[in-house]
C-alpha cells in the first residue's frame, strides 16, 4: 500500500518495487490519498445558501484534485509495467493522522506492506515530534511497514536481523515470502558483543570460525534460531547459494554495527522482527529498531510486528 500526496517524492517507492519484483504482473498496489477536511465553518448546520454553494464548490474541487493525484500515480505505475487491473485506488477525508489512516486501511485490505517514504530531511513522523517511535508502528500491527529512504536502494542484498526471539523467525518468514521470487541474496545477521572479528559463511557451515562460535554461550543460544531461519528460507524455494550466515562484533552499538555492515556490503533491505512491548527489538529506551529507523540511508527497513501476516497470497503491496 502506497500513500501519496502532491509531491513527486511520494511516488519514489514505485522505483524500489520495480527493482524488487521481477514479475510486476503478479503484484497488486493500493494507492491512497487522504485529503484534509473542510474548515469547521462548513460543518455548521444549517448553512446559508451562499455558504452551502461555496461548500459544494470546495467539495467538487477537492474531489477533482484527489482524482488528478490518483490518476498521476496510476499512470506512473502502468508506465513501469504494473497491470492496470492490479491497481486499486482509495481516497478519504483525513480525520486522524495520515499514518493512522494508512495503517487502519492496510489492516482492512490485508496488504503485505505499508510503504512509508522517509522525508527529504531524513525524519519520520513520530520521531520528528520526539515520540518514542514512528506513528506507523504504533498503529500498524496487522501489516509490516516498509520504511524507505533514497533513490539508490540495492534490492539485490538483504539482511534478516537475528536474535534469540520468535520475532526474528517472524522476520525470516516474511522475508522468505516476499523475496522468494526475486534474486536477492539474504544474510542472517547477528551481532555478538563477545566477538572480536566478523564471521561469514554459507549454510554448509564450512568455516571453522563459525563452528567455533557455535560452541560459545551466545552461539549455543542463537544457533537453533539460525537453523530454523535457514529452513524457513529454503522451504520457500530460496536456494542455499543465496543464504549466508553473518556474525558481527559490536562496534559502538548493535544498530551502528548493523548499519555499518549494510553500508559496507551495499545491503538495501534490512528486515527486523519487532517485539511489543518487550524484547531486544522493542522500543524501550535506546532500542535497536528505533536507532536504525532514525539513522538509515538509501535503504528499505521492513519492520514485522507481532501479529502481522507472513505470506502474500491474494493481497496487495
């Protein structure tokens, strides 16, 4: 689901979808426009005839403007290869925040992802106002949220951030379902504060450093989750050659270590399994998720919350 406005920036996620999905004919998109309500004076009853006429004129102009914005978005989608019959439109007067409307509609429509374009200033609604987390994550429990920033996102590389929590396995299931038809290479990534060097290898574990790490207390705790995540990915048809295990030392903090790895390896997608209200990826204090969302650049951050769907059958993006 893509919420749009008058700005060209609101259409930027289309370019990412084109790079991510090789067969656009199979991808549905719900484009949404939420327009501002009329001034309170027009809500009074009864209205004088002149005011009533002015209200009708404003409503007509507002509807025509919304239709033009949706038409432009539809044209942009069809021009890059989306099938016209797979494009849905929705317009609605805004009574709460745009984020709340988007999340509510995303739940009703059972979309696979609510796309949120990070602003030019690099801020997200919610974090901009000093709230503890972006507004979308407060209201969007039924669908994963895709936070996007930049125009040079590499869809060919992704990381699933792993921790010894069920939230990480939800993230792996979601990544598997969304990336199975792509050619994206996936790292199962964990940051270990006890490690002094990075370890990376394929699922065959043919690297002695990884086998040694698996014998450590942290390795013993996480290895069952890594093995389950590998199984989940391969069950979706993602071949072993596209999967890598990466264990990183913590340089500064976990969020900085993850983002540093993504910059170094040109990773364009990071998938986080967010836990509310508890867990390593929750938004308490200086959480990993919160810091990643505040600092990421030229990436897509997919946040999968508890209760979100993990498959994309009969639904839209």
